[in-house]
């Protein structure tokens, strides 16, 4: 498994936007990475699925609870890719 701190934040952010827009059928141009996940209808079931897909894509461990502790793409990416410590 990889260290999340080694993931390029811009790459992760872009991946998350593509994933969420694709799964929820949203227009990417109107998606704000600052809005909370629940604004777009991302529920706990989809968060668990997204965590699993993200683990496979980036070879990292993703706790689905992180999506609720950092409930927007911007917040998640900043926290997830921050160096430990």
C-alpha cells in the first residue's frame, strides 16, 4: 500500500470530481469541490463504495468515515494528502 501523503492532491481532487459526477450523474462544470458531499446526495453507502474504488485506484487505505470528518472534496483532499504529524 502507498502512503496517502505521496498522492498528488490535484490528481486526487480531479479523480474524486470525476468519480462523484459520474456516479451521481452531475455536470462537472456545476460541481463545487467546496460544497459538502451531502449537498450532492453522496450518502454513506456511496462513500463506502468510493473508498473501496479509491483504495484500488491509488493503492492506499481509505476509511469511509474520513468522508464525514472532512465532508467536501477540498477538505478531504487536504487532510488525506497531508504529511503525517
